[in-house]
């Protein structure tokens, strides 16, 4: 009995020693060593993320959201995921000593550096983001100047955090193509280019009384009344039109599009006279096209019925847009002079 009590006491002393020297080590878990959590996210006014390949993302906080590389609107989704990580990620434990050298070696070749700055341009925190810890237990991170890396976790999140610190411009660019409320629309022109579709071309215009009119081929309007319900509904379709993603720089894509018929052209003018010009092209059929074995109404068999290529932003960007998103604005002139039962 006495031996058992002695063993229990010794075990308790040993356990307390482990807790004291590891978890109560103030230097070990100090902000200098394990400061990966930013308690006040509002202080962050700039985030700079760079990898070893030379790719970098520079985010600046503005009144309208995050600005990407002083040029583009940043993705609200990616921005939210990043802020969630910065505000919630926690150092769980230091990397095991026996793995320390290998982790540092791996991070020196592939780690992503993250720099956070306040409104005055002063650094808030700088740290490195590495790869995934064993058993999906977290992400290796190292505060700049610290002696050891840590396994960092985001509570209630299963997975590693490195993707939230992506340095890919495609990941960070906002995918909104058009975001214009009907009250801000001055004119929308939909121009069809194929000979058998030219008759479908039309222009929506704001009238002096702020209502909308539709100009199309005279034969389609003659003796018919404008369907105002359809016209007003159509004007509301431009509030949010987004792309599937950017395909800038894809090998041979320019030649593919050059040899593909143009589906239509979309020109949008706001009341403040901001203009958007979008050229929409058919996308050649591929292995994932649903009309590979069965024809789809309104789409020639050699093209994909679900996706189009589009060139926008003054011909600077090539994107993929989905028919389920954009077909509602790819209407035809005569439809605005039909009754609702057709």
C-alpha cells in the first residue's frame, strides 16, 4: 500500500513537472514564439503573402473591401477565410525536437511568408506557413525570429491552413463579372453575330421617366406592345453575375477562341457612364460536356451547352462563364414583345 502511494506521488510530481516546463513555459508560448492569433483584426490594414517562387499577394483594406495588388477587387470568400484563420488559429504544441530539423529544412524551401501591417505601415506580425502536420493534426508555422515551429490549428476546422495563404492570383481575384443594380442601368445591348441570329439583337434603354424600353428589329415590334413585366425583370438580372474562374495564360487557348464562333457581345453602360464590353464565345465540346452523346436545345452539337468562354476587362481577362448564370441575360428581342403566356 505504501509503495502504491509513493508511486502515485511520484507520478503526480512528474506530471506537474511536464506541465510546468512545457505548457507553463512562458517563453515557449509567448507571442515571440507562438503568436499566430491576431485578437483585433481591425488593426490589420495590409497583408502581404509571398512564396519562394516569387509569387505574391498584396492585400490592402479599403472602405469597399480588400484591394488586391493595388489593382483588383479581392475575393470576399478568400478574404473571409484568411481573416477567420488569422483571428482564430492557435499554436497547439511546438514541433517535436526529433523532427525539428526536417521541418525547418522543408519550410526553408517551400514556406509562405505572411506579413501583417497596421494603418501606419508598422508591422503587426510576420510568420511563415508550412505544410501539413502528421495525421492532419494542423499546420506547421514559424514566427519570424523564433527558435522553433509550431503545429497550429483552427478550432472546429478539420484540415490544414496553408490554402488560406495562397499566393495564386486566380484564387484571390474576385469573380464578379457584372454587379449593377437595375436603378443604375443606363443601357444594355445584346448583339448576336451569327447570320441566323442577328434578328435577335436588342438594346434595353432607360427612358426619360426612368422606365425601360427595348429596341429590336422593327418587324418584331410592329403592332405589338412592350411586355413591361419582362423588361423590368430583365433589368434586375445584372445585380450579380459571376464567372467560374479565370483562364488567363492557358496554353493554346487564344488560338482555340480565335477559331470558335462568337456567341454574342454584351455591352453594359451605367448611369455614371461606366462601360463594360464582354465578348462571349462558344466553348468546344469536351469529355465532360453533357451533350457529348445527346443534343441540347439551343446549342450546336460541337459546343458545350453549360459553359462559354468570355473576354472582358478591356480584353485583359479570359474567363469561363456558366450558361445557368448567364443565359437569363442572353435573351432575344422578340421575347420582350410576347405576352406572358408564351
